[in-house]
């Protein structure tokens, strides 16, 4: 471990690789000083295998398998518990990597810049360049405002099947990108289409959320604009293109040291008005709210916000919209304040009962 590695500056979507061949994704921006809270994304076939036909990834002579839902969590807890970190506000351990256990780091922004400097070696990379050049040519955005994650970041993509997973860095750059994509989607001859423009996108999709219909999901996803389809003539297929919002370095504040404790206070169902949406695009997504009505649940004293770690509820609502929310009520104790929040996150029992959706759209 070098001196530089001990002081790694990482953010959401950066990748950490362990000596055993486990690939982690840095999750969010609030981390204890000794390491990073992470998701587990892939593992080498030397230590893990899956029967899921979607999971296999090949990199030269080495194979990897992707984890779905809570498979990675269970794998780490069972086989490699050293990849957990005590998260003091919750008084429990979460999946994470200590700085001294980091074998390698891969950053989406650095990878994308390397990709653009090299000659495209296949039709998928050529399509990726075409998509970004199309956006850059009609905006003041540049390659430095983007990154690439997923299978392309790790070089085990398949040109005939893989998607294009991009990062867009910064709140203002995201606003510009969404405006550009909205304009593109409105043109019938555009090479980029809104992935959720019609019901065919969700046809046959296995749907588990109990308080959030497939039709509601389609409507919410469509207006986010960050999910596109690229009609690529280079691979003769439609490629899914995702633009994942990640904070600029200047927008990042690690509040781990500010929060003393987070305590669960039960389950709540409520309607509310969104007061501020400036943090709704990142992970976790944060919505400042005022409660309109508590339909069921514990008494509230000072409920300030909704915090969502569920991807389906990112960019879900905007300022002044009326929403319905159902999830965990928590008391947050910081150095200077005590308040409540509704948290949407992974849980083994009531995950699919959680919801955040617009009741009265502003547009």
C-alpha cells in the first residue's frame, strides 16, 4: 500500500478491486475515515459462480459473475466478512472496504478519457464515442464531464450485447444534459430516443413493488430523461444508454462526522410537498419536504426530508410537487440538531412496500 493509496479520494461509482478479485462500487459520499461503504458488483469465477444467465462476464481468459439484488451482500457476509465496515450512526456493519485492503482503483472519468484517446477497437466503443460526440457537438459539455462504468469500465463487455453506462458529473452539467436529451427525444429523426417513451420497454418486466404500479414507474422514468436508446447502425441493434448523475468534487461533503446516531422509529405512510429538489439526482437521493398528512404511522415532531437509497426513486419528484411516500421513519441525531427523515433503502422484509411517487405533477 503506497502513501497515495492511503489517502485515496473516491466518490460514488468509482470501483475498488480486492486481491481476491471482488469488484466493489463506492456507494454515495458518506464514509467512515478508515474506508468506503460499497456495493458488491462482480466477483472472479475463481471464488464465485452463478446460475443466472445474465451474470457471466468474460475478460480475456478470466471470467467474472455479476451479483443481483442481495447476492453480493450475502456472499461477502458468508465468505469475506473482512469487507465490512462499522457504520457508527447506524450502530452496525455495512459492506465496505478499508483503505488498507484496496488492491486497485478504477475511476469512470479516467477510463472514459483513456477510451477517447484510443482508436475504437469494436462497434460498441465506436457507438459510445458517437453518442458522446453527438451531445458534445451541440453543448458546452466535454468528455471531462462524463465517465463510463459497468462492464466497459472493467473491460469485460460484449460488443453485441452490452449496454453503454455513462456518468455525468455535476448538478449543472446534469441540467444541461437533460435539456439536450429532452430536445433530442422530441425529434423523430434523432438517433437517441427516450427508453421509456412507450410501454414496450416494460413489457414482460417482473414487477414486485406493491404500492407503485408499472404504469406509474413508466411515467416517472420517462421524465427523468437519463435513460436513452441509441439506434446504432454500427452494431445493428438498439443500445441502452444510461447517464448516471454523480457529484462534482466541489459538491461533495462527507457528513459522516456530523451524524451521531440514526434510530428507526417505525413505518410511516404520508403525503408531502417537495420543498427542494437540488439533491434528488444523486445517491442517496434527498428531498426536503413539508408534511401534508400522515396517513399511518408514528407521531412526527420535526420531519425534514426523504432519503432514498433505492434507484427507482431517484429523480422521482421535483420542487412543489405533491408526493406519496411510504417507508422507514428515522430520528437523526447530529452534533447540532435532532430531526426525522423517511428513509427508503434495502431491507429483507418490506422492501417492495416502499414507495415515493408524485400525486400531483407540476408539469
